[in-house]
C-alpha cells in the first residue's frame, strides 16, 4: 500500500534531499479515494499517518523568488547596519519608518480568529462607502527603546504626512529621549510616502531638519527588500496580531488596538490621530529643490544621503 501511495504522489511531489521531507498538492481525501479504486480499504486519516511516516508534511508558499535582484543589496544591508550602530553608540536616534497597510474603518471583516461565543457580523462587501474612511498608519520604530509610535492619517499617504509624523514623534517622545541629539538616522523603504526618488520627501525632511536644527541621514532599502526593514517584524506584525479578527469599527478602535500593542519582550506603542487633509500630486518647484541642503553619501549614493538644516536657532516643539 505504501508503494502505491508513493506512486500516487510521485508526479506531484517535491522535496529536500538533505532531510528527506517531501510535499504534494494532492489532498488526503483524493489520495484515499484513488487507493480505494485500486482495491485498498483506507481512509483519509490513515493516508495522513502514512504520509507523515514517510516524512511528508503540509507546507505553505515561501516568497523567495524575485525577478530583479540588486547587485549591491548585501552591501547596502551592511552599510545600514553600520550606520545604525554608529548612531546608537553616539546617543542619537536610529529609527525605522514605514507606512503600514491601509485599513478600512467600519464594520468590515478583519483577517484572523478570536475566541467568542458567536461570530461578529460585518458587512458582506468591503465597499469603502459603507465605512467611515481609511486609516493610514505611519509607523516609527525606535529600537533603542523598543517602542513604536504610529500616526494614523485619514486622507492620503504623502510626503507631507510622513514629515508631520516625524515632527509629532519628536514633540511627543523624541526630545525627551534624545535631548542632546544633533543627528537622526532613518531606515526607510524605497517607495511610498518616503520614496527615494521623490523630491517631496526630501523637502519634507528639510522642514523637519530646519525646525529642530538636526541633520537627518536616510538609508533606503533596495527595491524588493522592504521586508527586512526592522519595523515590519518588530512592530507591524505585532499590531496585526493584536487586532486580528476584530473589525475596526471607528478611529477610536484603531487607536485603542495600536496603543495596546505589547509583547513579552517589552515592546510598547503609542498612537495618535491626524485628521489633516494632505493633497496629492503636489509639485516641488525648482526654487524649493535648490533650498534642500542634501549631501549624498559616497557609498551607494542612490540610496543614502543626509539632509542638513539651514543655520538658525532650533525649536523643540
């Protein structure tokens, strides 16, 4: 019987020749049915036990294949790690920033399961018109303090919105932790509100640098490598786990779940709502570009640069 079972899955089997584990897309019910047609009296549970005995197991897909692979990706990773250590050792903030997936606010289904007597009833379609709007969580993760800070926008994910989130973080937390800081370090993705190619993002950083009198060094992760940004696996994944299976009924609920995100490792999170309207398609003029005091790094300048403030007295709020 085992040989017949192996023959059934052989054409749809892949495996690891080192440890001997194998897998197939065929279900145990279909395999049991095929064996019964061959004269064997067997059920799906027995098929599952036999497969496990032969070192088969259920597997999921793994996102590892990429159409493009930046040749300088590993070098950029090492440079980011070097900058992070240098800024932390100097007592300056080293922050990981990104915008989490936008969420519909209202009685919409949220992936995941929760323990309860009865299932919660939500809208049968995810039409935005049925809800209150969208939540756009821009996150800032401080590894030295193991803390997250999330500004929830309600209009659009723009560079101005990201710049305002950085100002809010400094006014609410940063200045208390890094009173003597003269430089900031930001780890960011290549796209979105903090796109490496967008002049709007650099102009927003210039406003932050001028307001607080700090130089802001930015290192972008190469295209296709955003999942290595620390905020993804140190903050965002815990937020998703915290509100899984719970409909985000209103913005107060969104802020509650964000603010209650905790881990046994000591992670804390604070969240604020930003209802300001941020228009899209804002063009940066040539005059504004000339006012941006940007210096690109000698190491991979396409991804690394520093924005310097214009000389003036800094403001802490």
